[in-house]
C-alpha cells in the first residue's frame, strides 16, 4: 500500500470516529513525510564517459553553471560527490569516480563508494560499453538493486556516422548502436538488458524520456513522486506529471486546513494555514530548467 493510500485510509477511519483532530494530524504527518523522503541517484561509469555532464543534464543545469558538476576531457571526479537538487534538496544526484581507475579498481568499486545508500544506478558509457561497465552491472545485479545503461554523447556518434556513411539513416544507426550494446550485455549474463541512447545537451531527443519513465515505473510510489518533481521540464508530459503530483498534495493541504478550522481552539486555524502555505510554497516552486 502506498503512503498516500494509507494516509487516506487512516484519515477516513478517523473521520468515521468523528475524530477530526486525529484526521488533521494524519494529513499533516503525511505532508511532512513527503517533504523528507530522500532519493539518492548514483551516476557511474568509466573515466571520461560523460558522467558529470549527465549529472548536470539530469538536474537541469548547464555545465557552465556555478552549481554544476565539473566537466573536462579527463577524469574530474576523484571521490563520490553529492549534488542536491536546486529546488528539492532531498533529491541527490551523486557523481561517482570512474570505475577501473587505480584508486577505484573494479572489484572493490561498490565497497568504496558506499553502495547501500543509493536507490538505483545509472551506468554511463560513450562510444561503446566496456568491460568495466559489464563488471559493474554484474556486481549491482548481485546486490539486488536496479541499474540503467546510458549511452551518452549519442549526438556525437550520429555526427560521425553521418560523415562516414554513404547512405546515412539516423533511425537505423540508432537501432544498430542499441542492438550492439544489448548483445554485449546479454553475452555477459545481464538479464533483459535495456540501453538508453542519450544526448546530454538535448534531453528531449532520443531515449531520455523512456529512461525516466522506466525509472519511475521501477521506484516505489512515494519515491516516484519525489523523482517526478525533480526532473527537468524537457517535454509537456513531464509538466503534466508534476501537476498531477502537486494536485494530489493540494487535496491534503486543503483537507488539513478544513479539519483544523473545525477544532475549537483559538488561533489554531490561522497558525495551521500559515504553516501549510509555507510547506506548499516550498514544494511547488517552479523549476526554471
């Protein structure tokens, strides 16, 4: 049962017993719990694969922004670095060091980076999936957590293909890249692999919308809402999903206000409404991304 369903069930039970104070308390607790749900997203892969650029894109931040993860030609991430979302600070995207470096050998990688705290992993590669990517996927599978393969820099791949192919076909090229990656994963024992082709500079193109939908589907409902609110507004469907999440929260704010107003305690209704307005404003600030 989801947090929202449980809250509604408990509220209805309290109201059946004419206990409006308990119903209001349940509603306030639910809203407070929503605001404190953490979501830790790990972005990993080999050195130079485009991890940091993907971290910035996922957060809706330009690489030149002061809040951006540093990017460069070589390995710029020397230890796990947390990047809290600029509006929803409980959502943290972690830029992890490249797997297979001297400091982070593949067989000890998950231990060094603190595997347990992450909700899921995004393995980023460029050009092609490499042996360390496969090893990392196998280790994550053993730990029982979800992971997603991202082929970044797909725009550069397509540009190279266009220049080198006599009869260039973008859809066929994308399909060939995807199939080659999936074949490599299957040969190394990765069950039902999915590969998402992504441009860090044009998230609305290629497979990023499918990636976010897949992650949403895999997450528990309470964390799904947290993810939806934090995603960049790359298309109308994202905005629609955010409206649905906020609309769901508004009904709890309205209910709490109404039930508190019914309690015979001087000044309580005004104080509660002010508190609710502050909470509502904090979760509904629009993203500029």
